[in-house]
């Protein structure tokens, strides 16, 4: 049983119960046994190695309940975005005919990815061509406005890497998906504003992401540690890394 501190206010006690329940649920979820295509743009290749190897995160680096709530709100908003686009005349598919999610698996299943959706048609006034990949993200106001100002490739290179990778790897099963720009949808979680951006296929980026995946997998499987992104642990990326202590306690 949870030992609730009686000094907590009522709303705080309820939040503790909710967050503890979410953390307990998250701990029972099956671990990912592959390198996710959505993660290939992570800034640090060593961090990507830890993720691929399912290395235990540092003490206290587990997702807190608030973060898990943020994730769930994001999923709910993505479901709403699907409804909104369909209502607006987009022929958007999120599942194959067999009910499974669109996706790919390569390198004996060691690299996998799952799509938010595929658009087969849209209002003719938009002048779009099909099929096109659909990728949806939710962001706080600061990140959303930065993405609107700079575009996803500059503001969120990890998302751009994901889009290019998915377009490349889905081409064999959905011919033409790499010939047409992807539709990137970003929802502002604070204001519900929508940003829609067409992202042309970047074959060079897709190749770099694929090469990176192979490099991470090979190095991990032979016990080789790839270089860190920084030369000292105070680097801002390292401060937020779930494996920072593990990484910087290593000799290399």
C-alpha cells in the first residue's frame, strides 16, 4: 500500500495515487527488443546504444508519473488529429486491412518502425500526391512555435530523421510513399493550434539514419562503446540523459 503523507493536500494525495499507478503499469509493459526507427535521430549514439541494449536507467531516471501523463495526453491528441483530418476530407489510414499498424522490420527485426498513418487522398484544392506518410507529434507551446518558425528539419531533427527513415523503409510495401512529401502534423498542447508541414523525402538523411542504426547495432553486439556526444558530463544533452551516470562512470 502507498503510504500517503497526511501533510499533503487532498489533490496532491490523489495525484500521488494516480502517478504511482501509472508507474506501476509502465513497469509491467514489455520491453522493446529492437532499435526503433523513430529514435535514430537521437543526438548521442552512445545513448542510443544503451537504449537498444535495454540498459537499466540511472536511479531516479525512470519516467515519473507526470511524464507518463504527458505521454498519454499526447496519444489522446493524436487520436483527435486523426478524427479532425478525416472529418476535413483526408483519406487517412492508421491500420492495414488485417488490423495491424503500418510498419516495417529489417535487419532480422533488429530495426523496426510503426507509422502514425498513410494518406491515400485529400481535398483536391491542396494539390497533394499520394500515397503520403503521415506523422503526428504533440508539443508544448515553446517547442511548437520553434517548429513553426524553423520547420521540423531544423527545430526537431529527430522527427525529420524518423520521417525520412519511414519513407525509405516503407517504399517496398507502399510503392510511391517516398516519391511524395510526408504530411507532418504538430499540435500545440497548450493552445490546440495545428501546424501542417509537407516534408519532401530526404534520401541522404534516410541513408545516414540507416547507417547509424547499423553502426549502433554492430557496436553494441560486440561490446564496443561508441563515442559520447560530449567531452564533459555538464553538457546539456548529458544532463537529461537517463544513462548519464552509467555513461560517465565508464572509462571511455
